[in-house]
C-alpha cells in the first residue's frame, strides 16, 4: 500500500465541495408513497389535496327530526304547526339528511302526537342543525403544503379528505460497514486485543435521530478485496455509506484504495481534530464516507460530514443545536493546524453559564455522553484562556442547564450516587460533576464557577481537615462548609498483598510499582505528606509520577496488575477486590458559596444528603462514616 | 338505558382525583429490559454501572515498539541505547501491551538495525503512549443515572462498559377501541351515513408522540355485550384504554354502562368544551377513558386526560408546549359553564404576536391541523375582546412563527398555492391565511395584525376595484397595494344548468335554491350590488341567508345538490364540474402595510408572485388573468 500523506483541507471547504460534487452526480431527495396511517412524523414531498368532502354528506348535528324548513314556517308558541309522518324523518346525530329536507329540529323542541304526527312551536331556519357537506374540508382543497411534517391532526384531515396514501420524502438509507481484524461484536468478556465494535451502534442511533434509516453490515476483516466488495454492495443498497476504521494512513489501511478502485476520493484528510483522517469518497451519487475508528473521532466526522448530507437530502436547514456564550473554567490549548472540538460540561451558576472542558482523548466515548456543549476552536487559533467568554454549541436545552448543580472538586464515587438520588427525587434537577481535585474545587468556588466543591484537605500541622484552607482562601467568608462523609483512606494493594506491604514507606521498596493521583488532589497531598513524615524520597518510588485522576482508575491499574500499590479510598479497593492498608479517616465535605445557598438546587442537595436513601447507598459502598451529613460546619 | 345526566366537574379536580384513584390502585411506571443496541431514546429505570473497564486492556496508542521504560533510561541523542529483540515488541495502535512492558516508543523515533535490534535516542517515560485500562470507563462506575434518556453516545458508553442490556421504563400500551354502527374504516368512497373512523389514527399518532405504544382494536358495533367484552379484553392486554364514541348521553350510549359493569366510573361529564361528555373510568389500576366521537372533542379529551396519565407513568413533568402572550385579532365568546378551548392561527407581525381564532366546531379536524396555538378560556369567564392580550399555549416553535407570513382577508384558493410555493422556495418561510372577507382584511391591516390582506372590493359608482376603499380606510397612506390576479366571478350552477338560469336575476326564480357568501366578503358585496342593480329583492331569494365562507364550500353545496346557484369564482366551479355564468372580472390584490414592506417575508412573497411557478399554477386552476403580479399599484 505504502504510506499516504493526508490532505489538510479546511472543513467548510471540504464539506461544500463534497456536497456540490455529489449533487452534480444526482444526489438528493427521493420520494416514496406510504399509507396515511403510517405517515406520522414524515415530511410531505408535495402538496396534498382532499379527494372527498368532509363531511361527505349533509348530516344531522342533533338528535331530532329532519324536515323541509318551509313546512315549519309560521310556527310559534301560539300558532303551532303539525307535521304528518311523511313530512319529517327521525334522525340521530350523524345521520344523513334525506334529500328533500333542509333543516333539523331538536328532539327537545318536538311534541309527539299519538297518531304519529308531531307538533312544533317554532319555525326552523333553513339548514339549522345540519353539518353542511365540506364544512371541515372541501374536495380539491389543499390539506397540506409541500415539505411539511405530518402531525396526528394532519393524518385525521387526510383520512377525512379521502386521502389514503401520501407521498413523503423517503428516509435515506445509510449503510454502516465496520472493518478490522481485531474488531468483535460487543460482549461482556472480551480478551486482550479484542476491540469492541460499538461504533456502528452509536452511528445507527445518530442516523435514526436525523431521520435516516441505518443498516449495519457484518464486520469485514482487513482484506482489500473483502472491503472493496462490501463497499460496492453497500453503495448499491444504500443512499449513503459509512466505512468505519481503517481511514488513517497506517499499516492496514485499505479504505482509501478500495474507494478509489470503485469510485473516487475527493479528500483524504480534513483539518479537524479529532477526525483528521476522514475520507470523502463517492461512487456515482452515493457518498462513501471513511470514518476513523476511535469513537470520538468517528462521532465528530459523522456530525460534521454525514449530518449535512442528510439535511441536504431533506432539503432542510442544518439544525445543530443553538449557540450561546459561556465562560471557560479552564484554559483550552489548541494547535493552529486544525479546527479542534472540545466537549464541555456546562451549567448556570447564578446567571453565568459555565463551561468545563472534558477529557479530549479520541477514545473517550464517555466524555461525549457527558457533554452538555461543544466548543469549536477555529483553525489558526491557539486556544482560549481560563475565564474567557467563548461561543459554544449547546447539546442540552437551556432549561436543563439552569437546573443543573455544578459540582467541581475532588472525586468521590459518592458524587455519582448523589447525582442519581437527586434526579430520582426531583426529575427536573441534574448534577454535573468535574474532577479537578480539592484545590481545583476551592479555586472554582472562588471564581464563582461552581455550586459546590467536594474537598478533603489536610492541615498537616493540626491534623484538621479543610478549615485552614477555607480561612486562607476565603478570608472574608462568603461560603458554607457542609458535612458530607468521613472516608477511610489507605494503600490499595494487590489482592492477597503478594509483596507483603505493611506500612506506607514500603511503597519505596524494590520491585514495588506505585500509581499516584494527580497533583492538587487531596489524596496526592496526603501521599506527599506521608512521604515527608515517613522519610520516603518520592524520586525513589517507581511510578510516583504515574498519575490517575480518580480513585477508581488507580484501583483499576492495581487490579489489572500494572501497579502494586496506590493511595485511595476503601470503597474503591472494595469495588475491585483489592487489599487495603488503612492510613487515616479524612473528612470529605462540600464547600458551597453563600450566593447560591438559597436556591432550590442547593436545598435539594441538602435534603438528599440528609435522606435515608443517601445513608443506605453510602453504607453499601463501605469505608465511609456518616456524622450528620448536610449540616453546616462552623468555620469562621 | 335511559337518559343519564352528565356531571360538570372542573377539569383540574377531575384529573387529580382520577390520577390519585388510579395510583391508589397501583397505576404507574413499569420496567422492561432491552438490548442496549435497541435502547436509543428510551428512559433508564435505574442507574447503570459499567461491568468491565474501557479500554479493557492496556493498549498501544501509537504504532511503534513496546518496552520496559527502565531499559530506555539514559538514552539521549549523544548516548543512544540499543535494545535486543527480546527487549521490545512491535505494536500497532490498539495492540495489547505485553505484561512486562510499560511504555511505547513511536516508530518514527526508532532506528532499526540489521541484526534485529533497535536503537533509541530518547528515554521513554513510564506509561508513555499507552492507553491505560479504564482510561474511558472503570468497571463499577456509574455510566448513566436513573430516569435518563439514552443518547447515541450513551449506547456506546454502555457497550464499551460491557453492558449488553439495560432496564428502561416500559412504554405504556394504550388500547384504542372504536365503536359505532355507522363507523367504517377510512376509504375514498364512503356512502351517505358512513362515518369514517379516523379518530383511532389520530389518537395512535398522539400516543406514539408521547412515548406510548398504541394498539387499535377492530370497530365494535353498538351492542352492549360486544362493547363490554372488548373493554375487558383491552383492559387485560393494555395499560390504558380509550373507548371512542358513545360517550355522550344519547340513544346508543353503552359506554358508561359497560365500564360500570366491569369496573368503575369516577366521572361522566367534565366542564370543558369541547369534550364535556368524557368518561373517567377504570378497571383495577387500568384507566378506561371514554372519549367523544367528534374528532376535536376527542383530541382535547385525550390531551387533557390521557397525556397526563402517560406523563405520570413516566414520572415526568407534563410538557404541554410553552406559554406566551398574544393579541387576539377577533373576539372570543365563551360560556361561563365550561373551560373552553379555542384553536388559534398565530404569527408575528412586527414584534407583536397575533392570534386569530379558528373555527370551533368539534367536527372540524382541519382546524386542529392548522392550529399554531391554543387559547384556554377558563370556566367562569365570558371570553375575551378583540385586541385583548391573552395567554396562549404555543403548538409551534417561536422561530417558525417569526417566519410566518400572516395573510388575513378574502379567500381565494390561490392563497394555498402561494403558501405551498413560498415554502418550497424557502423552507424557513411559512404562510398562514385566515378567511374573514375583504373588509375584514382591511381592518386587520389597519390594526397591524397582518402582513397582507387579499381584497377585491368593487366601487359600485366607478366600477373600480379596491382604490376607493384604501383611500377611505388609509387616508394617510402607509400601505402598498400589490397586483395579484384578475379573476372571473359569476354564478356557479348545477352541471348542465337544469333550471335554465340565464342571468343573475334568475336566482329569485321559483324553485331556485341559492347559497350565499358571508357578509363582509367581496363576493357578498358583489351579490348585494347585483341584486340592487337588477332589481332583485334578497328577501325573495330562497337561501340568500345561507352563508358559506369560501368559494369552494359554496361550490360543494351546489355540486352535492343541496343548492342550485351561488356566486363565486370560475376556478371553484371548474374544480367541482359546475356550470358557470360569467358576471365580471374583478381585481384581487394584496394590501401590505409599509411597516413590513422591507422584511424578508414580504420580499419572498413578491418574488413568488412574480415567478413562473406561480403563473403555471394559476393558469392550471383556470379563470384567472395575470397582469404583472407583484407590481405596486399607484393608489394615493
């Protein structure tokens, strides 16, 4: 194959040229006829006209008798009129009016006589109490305009108008081809080296969401002929094709060559990050989009290049979330060479919309799931400073963001449980947490970027937690410190403790591989303090510079055998079946600015902290002590 | 059966008592487990935790070699280090890292030697270029909280975390039972008396829209046992049941009795209009809702009583469109006894949101389709005055309303064609027309309630159209008059003209049944003028007081045989195959206020008037002349 250099064409240019080229080949909207009963939510292809009148016959609007209005003329209370049985017809609501009649008198206004005749005491106006033919819809009238979404009432109107089938825009069929030798269908027990093929499930749902019809083809191994043949088949069966993985210029890349052989490649390489190695290919009027294997890259390529094709198919404006301004809580550094996509957690604190960048790794599908917004750093820009106001694309609605508790600070799995409990108790309230360590939490509260911060900062002189730090960083007060939990910190060790680690200083022992937390986290500060106290030189601890950002990820490294020891909380050790050497019980509290104290969000947070449900979940996790959670600690 | 008096309980009270009673019986959310791949859009029943780490093995993040970092320590440009083949493993991106290795060096940074060894010129930091186990998701971590909508990325995260199935809120199954002897499935050629059963299609789509799963049962005739047995079956198979029609207290009403026999009726009769005869029944914890047969009544009962049940099932806040304030263009009169629902056409004219009441007949399904908003006139209120600001519920989004051309005035079918053409040319633009006659249009423009009005007002002294009226009602100018079409007015007559009508004055002839247009319409003014001119006494014309509001509905009455003659335009006569006696060609122009003249909406309207597509459609309709449509007429 040989190495192929990628182009670095700007996204906008590539997208426009791609669409123009495809439209030149005949790409675009197609139609199909569907039964009206199955047309809910579809888009009309052309105007729909009624075939029959609705109602289609003159119908009685009341229970009563139908008659010729003329025959009733002159009837009053004092000069009643009698009608012979052949002069009227008994009708119920909805019954057809006999051809000779042109009025209905309600049953309440009639006196029935023994001889079958009736007496009336008021004249009937012609056409009273009659639903006229076409009162609702006249035959030949336009019921629906072109390119209109079919609502429940529109279904009723079409059926009432005698329209049984309707021509709608056909949903474009999008074929998804997963490729790769190591790729296997998702399962719960993969072996090392197996790569779970979940991209096609993500892409399918996206395609459905945009009004397309996804088809996922079987996984194709990394063989040129197999890939080429599958692309040909998909291009024949579908309106658009996604060829997943193999689009980087690496060893096993057959995608570009395959598309070239059976069609054409407009560009291979777009100036976006992640997503650069996208392939913009086509066969006739069928787009064949080569999409990188990493899920985040793939999602971005699909959003930026496939969604516009589906929008063009439907002939509609692109609808990619509304844009707004938000304040960055951390700096975002970007290369000049690409347009870069940064996913954001967002929330309103007071009246300010805050945006915290999420991890950017292109394999990190969970960051996409958590994203409330997207920051696009334009090509040629170096990024943005912390605190800067930036323009972002919202992925959630504003109402939801206004009801989101923003918690920034130290990580603890109890935050997830809190998130779940709060949302279960009040479906309108959400909690969004970002893990930047205790010091990061204090700074976020100081800058007004968070509703709350989880902190556990040891004063090494007094052994007290949190108080000294708060007095230092909030000399003028303005914050509350709220009790959360006491938690057991210690060394997490391999199951059975094979290296016989018996005290903290053993982490410097020969053959011990340590895994650390990131700087600024309370747990790191604790580890640094213990090193100093026990006379351990961090430079002598193998792996002391290896940083993970949560208790769980430290535990996972030990559980998987790539490290022997790490500082963390008991609940994480328990979750992964690790041995645990207790070191201390620390106070994990919540720091809350006064400015948000009286909001409904904080009130719900405090209620949940005090609830039995919270106690039950925390006790099930193990390693925590609960002493009046939700109460205010006297700081100042 | 006997006549049953209906209760008149306020809606809010009935709804709350109904829900409480049902919940007391056990009504509420149920769960089901679905494959994650099929879970898009579903709502989680409880928190979802990862089963495995993602990635589940330490993987190379680059193409290169894996090694022990220690073996590379000391390597620099000047002091390269050589590694034997047993000291490294060649790896591609995604390959697992051998257990003994803890770093990767990129292929670009390696020199390959002939003996199979490699030389490196920089030390590797431990864990560089390695995707750590659990970098994305750690086993045991919470992936999704309870009661959360499953997005495409969430599907990816669950599959990556080894979760193959997810427990979600089961969609409630809603059984729909149509009843009635005259009811037949929708068809294009019903006989008089046949009532097309399209309610179940409307209700099905509504139920789907709210997240339910509709089942429509076969039509049940008006027999007590048959209805009762079907209700029992549906109550066993479904979570909620809609029993359609037969819920008024009329002759063939078995619904209430049937529900009473197999369950319980909480209320029969709610203080809403339309929709009063609703039945709030239940069997155990299964609601059985009796819904009136008229589509509009049925839709309102379903919206007010079924949707809250589905919301309660999902445990979510009711989401019934946002509310806003709008100005009424016509008065709305309401009875004190009921809460009344009035559907509205809406649009922004300048910065004011205007609301025009649509026809209120409960059989008028087309008014529901056209509705942009809903006005709820509270029980105990007599209605609202024209021009009054009222609180309305929006059924369309505000962006669409801001892009809607509001045309109020004389009816002509060409307005529908114009609506279609404009939306085809620019998908963002909509046109909404209300038919209130030429004089109504002039008044609407004067009050700033419309972007344009279609008018054709004859000055009986000069034979000129429109000019005198505009000078009278806009003495200070401020409006443009724009050419639209010349149109042929005349008498529409039965096919073959069986009564031999030869001139206008024949409408007063013996046995001739006339059908008129409403007062204030240009066509009515023309007819009144012709009566005066030809010496016809309107009191002598049978049916002169019978009013229809469009040309088409006049034509329909003649075509269906219930009238012999009516004044109208040629295109309507042609559409229904009627004979036509030409009377005059009139000018149908568009009146547009200066204040909106420079908007994009009006510019598109003018462009469309001048387009070839407009000409083609108008010519196909017949009876029109086109003389520079879209040009401004000199008025002042």
